[in-house]
C-alpha cells in the first residue's frame, strides 16, 4: 500500500537538504519535567514555530509560573522572529502546556492532532468533566490530520499522525527536521511508553517504523530526554539513520512482536508520571485551566483509585 503522506514528507526532506533550506532549531530544556521545547525558524523569512512549551508548576502549592516560557519569548524577541505556529505533538501527561501564554505574548495558531477528540472523550470520563467541557477539539485553533501541509515562512512542513503513545500524537516534519514528540527517544534510551489510556504498543511500533522510512539524514528532535545510563548530558537531537541503526528498543531487525513484548513488559513496571493528573486536565483544554469556581479560583481534580 502506498503511503502518499509519507512520500510527501520524504520528498520534502530530500528537497530541503538539496536546496540547503533548513530550519534553525533552538531548544530550551526543562530539567523539572525533562521536556525539550523547540523554537524552529526559517532563517530567511524569520517565521517560526514553538513546539511543546512548558508551564512551570509547583504541585505542593498549586502555583504556576512562566519562567520557562519567558525564556522562549525573550529568545524569539531577540532574534526578531514571527511566531506563526504553536505546535503540540500530543496532550502531554508529564508537563503542563504554556501555549496560551506564549500565544498571548507572541501570537501564532495553536495546533494539535485531530484525534485529540478521542483523548478528550477518554479523559472527560476519567475526570467526570462538566458538560461545559466540549470534546470537539475547539479549545485549539486548528486540528491537523495525517498528511496536512503547512509552511514556516519559505519552508514546507507536513504533519504525520503517529499514534501509539496516545491516539492523537503528531510528528511535524519541517524542512529536513522531524519533531517526533513521544514516539522515539535518543537511540540509547529507546521509546516512549504506550500504556496510557488510548495507548497501544503495536500501534506505536508501526508509527515508529513509518517515521524510520524518512531519509537517514533527517534531523530528529525529541520531546524528552532522561539521560541514558552512562550518559552525563541531556541530548534531544539525533537522526533517523542513528535511530534505525542504534535505537535500543526498535533498531532495524526488531520485529513487531518482539517490540510489543518488550514495551508491554517494561510499561508494567512504570509508575504514573508525577504530573499526569494536573497535566491532562490542563492539556486537553489546550493549556487553559478549568473554569473558575464561584470564588474565582480554578481547581484541579484528583480521581481516587481510578488510574
Ligand atoms: Fe507524552
């Protein structure tokens, strides 16, 4: 079966490399949540995207601050960039998105995968969300589907649907770079878990193998790094070639059944992410807090004995 959307992405990467029209990527790493926020821009037109921003959250006090986002905003202003896009690779379970604050300061269209509606359905049940919480993705400005094309100034881009970690995961291929969200991690660390509600290890394997059909020289930017055993530094950039030859979970030659057995066994040993309950409630609202109660304060819920 031909995969025309993948072919579009392959052609785009090859054209970007041949024309030397490659986006500049500056990454801001949040050690509290091990999250990499990428600012991607076209050096000729200075049009930019901010991918997977972080709202700083102190769980004991329930207090939020914008230190991480302010560093991104300062960089964007210093470089004279125009932010066209605020791209979310998925509804994160380990950090809160700060896209609304960055949008307020810098503008841009807030995007997530169209399957976010499925994620909203699942978690609206978990959190017994009120009827005022709609499940149609309308909290975001634009929902992208597999193969949807967009641009960053003069650089072509295309979204690829890569479900498995969550049903709504998108990878954004921008010029010769792919922002893979939580599908692949660094080759020495492996892959993301697939045991959240709506996740599936077999689906994740197929999404990863699809990404691995991009050219070997494709630059790969990750959403997270946790330092692999024996490595002292955080790293968030690799290549498709390096993932294919060296990813400890899913290098060339690993079969689907082998991957699924490994992934499911490993996931069974993992506890829930520290910030999953607050993160999901905010991120399915595109980074907004739940409606304030009569006293003007927004509250987050803790479902007991459910997850
Ligand atoms: Fe994630």
